[in-house]
């Protein structure tokens, strides 16, 4: 029994590595080809292009791992049924559920690996990929290439909702709490410099985007050279970039670690702001890795319970299961983002459904 378990586990992991990493590399290359028109303007080194593709592999692997897990587990046990190995095991008095117990442990290991991938590896590689993307997209012209590259690769610093950046005139801006929709901010401080140093200091309770420019509300202006302090109810401040600029350049939620994302949500809640999308993203970081376990159990249970041996039928079952899962998962996330269903429950609905289905099928595997 142990020898067969080792054999099946080995077959599964060989197929998983080939399928998972193979598809991840293919999708990374497709993504690179899609952006090649933007990159080619900067005449980048070939090595940088392939580095950009490599940095996207962890992200693609995270999203493709459940699919690869389902396909590979279906392949291993459909092949075993086709070769009558399961019949021989039963005839020799072996128990099928005992045979597949190492796969349950493997499913937990894959779920832990997926969590580590999303929590540690992917944030680092995606941040580097975004910086490299900005550099590759900048035009390379003699005399100005380095300036343009430094400007295009600049990303405002967003840490737990606090945003540090430079405005259009080079003034240092601190937004104590910046909403991820980009339409409002709290606790604004702007440091304006001239040739002699710091000349003005602007402080505002809030800022909002009025559709054309940023407006500082309940602002105070400190003019340091003469000590004048001015209280202003609403002060238009056109030197800040539009929200679209921030959306393109800010750290994305998938680049944040789960602790940072949690503290950002709490900070928004304390200020009276609600962002369902952030809550959905936080919970999906916890729920998504578990689907690897359920897909593995499903991929084992389907052929063992039905006795299917035809590859085309197995492929069809796998494709339908993947489409149902992805369609339902994306729909539930969208409903959560819109607030139609509770954002904290939306990312758990499809993993829970597939978990129930996989456990029921597992229990009904004939011995």
C-alpha cells in the first residue's frame, strides 16, 4: 500500500509541476507579448523583458494552482482505474480511503503553499514587476532618458492608508488616510519649499476630489517667512494629481500583506469610511488557498466514485468544474464589492460550496 501511495503521489507532483509551472510560464509570456508594444518604445534589454515575465510567474501560479490540482488528481486516479489497479487493491483487501489519505495531507500542504505564495512571494515579485514595468514603458532618448525613467518608475508610498508623495511642483504631501477609491482623504499636510527651504505649511482636516481638482477642507496655511496663519474653509489645490494617476501607480491590494491590509481596513472603519472591496480582498486572501484542498479531494473522488476511464470525459468534467468555480467565484466577489451580499462572506461562498461537494463525494467513495 505504501509503495502505491508513493507512486501516486510522485505521479501527481510530476504532473502538477509540469502543468502548474508550465501554464504559469505560458501566461506570463502572453502577458509580456500583450505589453510588448508599450515596452518596445523604451528599447529595453531583452533580459529585462524576460525578468518582467518571470516576476509575474508567482501570481499566475497562485491563480492556476487549483486548476492544475484538479486536472492532475483526475489524471492520476483515472489512469489507475484504467489500468485496473483500483480493482486489484480492493481484491487484495486494501481500503481505498486509506490509499488516498496522503493526498488529503498533500491538499493541506498545497493550501499552505498557496497562502505563503500570496502572502510573502507574490507581494514582493509584483512590486518589483510594477517598478520594472514603469521603467520599461518609459521612452529612452539621449539626454533625457534617465529623468523620464526616474519619473515614470516613481510610485507614491502607501502604507496602511497613509500616502506620501510629491505634487506637480515637487512639494512633499502627506495624506494621513487615503481612500482606495481615490475620492477623499483625511489629515492632509503639505510642505512647500522654495530656494531657501521650507516656505509654507498647509494643514487640512479633509480633502475631496470635485471632479476637476482636489479641494482642501478646513485648511490652515502657515507662511513661515512672515509668520502669518490663515484659516480657509475650502482651498482648491490643483497641484495634486488626479485619482486616476494614483490608481495606476499606487500599491495594489495584491501587493499588500494581509496584516497591512487588515490594519488599513481598521483605520478606514475608525474614520467612518467603508470600503467593501478591501474587505472582499482581505477575505479572499484567506479563502482562496483552501480551494486547492477541495479541488484535490474532488479530483480524487469523481473518478473513484464514477469509475470513469475515458480521458475526454475526465477533461470535460474538469473543465466544467473549473468554469463553474471561476464563474461563481467571480460573481460572488462582484456581489460582495457591490454590497449586495456581505463582503466578509462573499469570498467564502464558492470555496464552502466546493468543500461541501468534495466532502460528500469523498464519503461516498465505494470501498
